[in-house]
C-alpha cells in the first residue's frame, strides 16, 4: 500500500474472528471490567427496589394489628439477596463474554457469538467518557434515543453507543480518537492515489493492486470504480420529489424494489447513484437556481460520462443529513450530475467536506467511471 500500515494485534480474541470481513485486521482490543459494569449507576435501581421489597415487610410486621411470623421478613430478604445474586451473575457473564475491538475498518462490540455493534469511523462524532467508579468508565462517541411501549406506557431512553465499563477509560478514548484520525488519513491518501490514477489512465493497475474495486450496481443498472476502502451501504427504492426552488431531494418510497446504490468513504465522502424513468425531472436552468441555504458554487450545462450526456451543479451546504444516510458537521460540497439515458435518467449525487479536496477529486473520478451494467 503506502508504507504506513498500522500495527495489528498479534493475538486477537478468537471471538472476533467470525465477525471480521476478508482482510480486516484488529488494531486494538479490550474487555469490560466487572467493577465497571457493577457501578453504582447501574446498581442503585436494584438496591432501591430491594429496600422497598425487603423493608416493606419489616414495616408491616411492626405496624400490623395481627401477629406476623418472624420468618416472614427474612424470606423477603432471601428473595432480595437472590435478585442481587442473579444481577451480579448476569453482569459477570456479560463481562466474561464481551470483547471490544478497533479494526482497520470498524469499531466492534462482540458479546458471546453475537455482533452487537459494528460502526465505521464516520459514525464517531466526539469521544466522551462517563465514569463508573474511580477506575472504569463508558467510552462513547454518540447517543441514540430509543422509544419503547406505546400510549401511556411509552418511554424514551438515551443510549450511549460505544464501549461500556472499560478500565482506563481515558486511554481508551484517546485510542479511539487516534484510530479515527489514522483511518481518515489513510483514506484520504488512497483517494488521492485513486484520483491521480484516474487522471493518468492507470486505474486498472490499482484494480490489480487491490487498491480499487469495481462496483456492480444492479439497482441502478451501472458499474463504476471506487477506492478499495469505500463501503456500500443500504440503498433501496428511492423516489424523487421536486420542492420549491427546484431542490431535488431523495426520499424513501413506500413501494418495494431498489433503484439506488450508495457508497461511503471512511474519510467522510458519500456517493449515490439513482436510476429513474424518463428524462431528468428538472432541467439545467431549474437545477442551477438558488436554493435557500444551498450556495451555488458551479454549474455546467454540458457534461459527458461514458455514452451519456447531461449537466452538473455544485452547492456548498452546512451541517445537513446529506443524501439520507450520512451526517456532516462541517461545510460540505455537494455535486449533482443528471444524465439522460434516453427513456431513463441517472441522478449522481456526491458529497465531501469542503476542505477534503482529495475526496472531492476521487468522487469526480468515480463518477467518470460510470458505465452501463
């Protein structure tokens, strides 16, 4: 590759093996501590329930008008002790079965035979620590709000996404931050080589070196080349709707089927191709109009890719959920290419942070490799 390959773990936990992709390497691994999983934050609800469960019978015994057997409250204490024992056993089992890992592609959380978490560095926002005692903590990089129940029983809980109950959480947080930076830097370097090779006409050599790959997208009826570290994400059936100002947005349709393919770079680039019926639903004049907070950067009325002709526009956008599958916190350059296939059309949408020039060049190179499937 480029001579900067990261150091790998010499003896990875065998529970990780079934969940690793071909060629994926473990760079770091860790395990939760039982003390971290049994912190006061997780244990106090059990203690409170026990106080009510065991203290109630004692109160009844001393305030009741009738005699109550002396063994009665001790039976409830035994039950409370059993609940605590089961809780501790479950947490001990969780600690023994859990392994966390950072690979050259993803952050993994494996518990037993189950893969509970697999996320790329693009999901890592800001690494934070929630301490559990003096030596352990939860290290997480984002949160999710999850709703359970319905009606009056509906409740919403905020879930931390990351590695829970780990010892030396500050060191783990620093490793996760460095891991993201390393992958983003390697991805940017690969994107630059991909763009340079496209300009020099040597992408076939990158394919042979496995630094690039050919993507067959039956969803959209096309093939194209991409850097080897770009990952495919769920596409599906996508419909096009026209909003005021000529803004074209992609929304999930209710109908079944699939007509879109999506790719994402570990460095934060996004690439989406959608096939539609008929000519492009908007013309160049409409597409190049101002779009509110979308600042028009460039507009090209004549674009040719392979056997197809069309037009392209580029906008600068700030902090949006772009293309429906990735969130950019920084300013973003989004480029759209609309191609008329004669009876069909292709909508190509590409996005990368404005400062990520190599990613932008790689995206343009990917678009230029589009061909009929």
